[in-house]
C-alpha cells in the first residue's frame, strides 16, 4: 500500500521498493487485489503490462502506511 500511496503502479517498482522476494510480494499483491484495495488494469502506455492502482477503498486505509513511513 505504501508504494501505491506514493505513486508506484508496476509490479517491479513495488517489489524493488520493498526489497522482498518476488514470490512473497506476488502473494501480497494478489491478496490486496482480491480484497479490493488495489485494482489491476492494463497499462495503456505499455502493452502487455498491468498497473496496480488504489481502489476507492485504498484511500480509507492510507493513514496506516503513512504512519509507518515517518
């Protein structure tokens, strides 16, 4: 979530910012999408890429990751 709050949209960018194993991150990302916090959508500027964006539920939860950023 922290990455989405600060503007990250692509899998690789999220994963690099966290520095965790791809498999672990993929599981977390899938869960965030399944729970409706993030949404996957095709990136119109990069055919074949998906971008991950906060849903309407995401901003309701942003105070939590922002707390951990400071």
